[in-house]
C-alpha cells in the first residue's frame, strides 16, 4: 500500500488526480497542470512535498562525517541557516542521491533527501557513519510545504509566527530560519523565489488552508516537473543515478575539489572521469520541429547517435518542447531527435530555459 502525506485527505477534497510516486500517493494536478505552472511563474503556488524526508545529522563528528559523505564540502557552511546543494556518491562516482544540507549550528545539520531514495539514503548514511560520533535521525514526524512564485513569500509570511516571520523575510536565497519545530528555507525546485517550510505534521493542514485563503494555488507533480525542467534542475533517477555521476549530469559545480587533501566517497572515480576524453556533455535541447521530447529518445548529429534525452516535455512558458540530454561532444548546436520513428530538428542550448519568470534562451 502506498504511503500518504498528512494532507492526503485535503488533496482528495480538492479533487486532485492522485498518482503513485516514489512509493507515495501524490497529487498530479488539481484540474489543469498548465494553469498551475503559470500560477507559480506569475503569482504563487504551493506543493505538498511531505514525501521528501528531512534527516537530522548531529554530533561532535558531524562536520567530518559530512565532508567525507558528500561531494560538495560542508566546511563551506559557516553561518547558521546557510544551505548547500550536493550529490552523495558511491565509490564508483555514481549518485546515491542529491540533497540540500542546512547548517543549524555547531555539530547540527539538516539534510532533505528525495522520497524514492529515503530508505536507501538513510542506510547509506548510517553505513558511512559507523564508528563516528554522529547521530542520524530520520524525521518522519515532519511535513513539508513548498510555496513558490514571485508573490510566494509575501503571501506565506503572515502565516508564520511573529519571530519566525521577521527572520524568514530577512534571509537571503539558500538560507533558512527556524523557530521551535518550524523550519523555513528560502529554497525551491521551480526557478522562482519562495519558501520550503518544514513543520510538524499536525500543523500542516492549518498552513495549507491558510495559504489557500491567501490565494496561493495548490499545484501537483505535473507542474513541479515542468517548472524544474524550465529552471534547469535535475531529477534524480532520470538525469543522474547510481551509474551516472555529477560530471555527466551538469553538476560539476557541486563537486568541491579543494582542498586536495579532503577525502570523500567517490573522489578517485570522479578524478578518472574528469580527465576521460570521452566524457559526455549534459545539455539543454530546444525542439525546433514538431513533437514532444521525452526521456530515452535518441539524439543524432551528422546522422549518428550521440546520446539520448534524459528529461523532456512541453514548456508552458516557452510554448514548445524542451529537454535535457546526455551526449558526446558535437561540433555545432544543431542536432535531431528521434520522435516516433522520425528525426525532428532541435538545437543545443545551455540551461536554464527560464528563471525568475524570465526566458533565458533564444527561441
């Protein structure tokens, strides 16, 4: 039986189309995926992301543990509230998961991991933490609501407690503020401003309904996927996985190579990949012909297969199909993609396609 978030009954009441995702029953949309997408780009939308798992990592060796566990360097986190995006790798350099790590004070951190990988992630963390003075706690008592869009913070802030409201409105992007059991990060997965609010499960219904009263539109997984694709944000399991590392997933910027003496899981494998002459590029594709780009479609250049689409779909903002692809280096920006047995013209571009409501590519 699929798991359900504390807001499941509310999704049913609102008429959401529910689908299985990562072992959970989740809303795909509440009537119109495209309208939900536009609500986030133009105003404010909210997502139930309680299927994602906060994991608290604490103890006198928490920093040393995280510097070994993650490809990015947790030592960069020196100010309480600061966040860091990183991949957690296996020894072969593949991605066990991608996550956000928050610094909460000396020896105290919070990671937020993906729903489908949560059990695997926790087991991996515990294995790597054996023999270290570190506590790893999965917080199944907490829910999470993402409020995203240019008006999101203004509409969400009045629903926060006085002290937390003031702190949340002061934080910069990729920082968090917290008060008692409420935790507010200025982070997201849409390419727009907003908050991701972690709170006790029993408080989630009140916040959700308060946001709805403030004209924040409920949004489902469908809009979440088109928004993140436009924003150039990877999806675990499609754009990278345990066999594909960050260097071939457009995530080289998340690997901290210095200081050279820092050992982290997968470092030696990544060094070999970094210098490999046949390392593939991770690119954006803008379809110039007719059709829809989908994962698994072959990408051709000069009549030969050079790679494949990893994520793709219709972009409501650009009103055409876009994708990510992993390909061998090609001499020009022109390529074709095999869609239903025919080659359709496309152009290689650099993601993101859209950020903060602004189109970033030439159409």
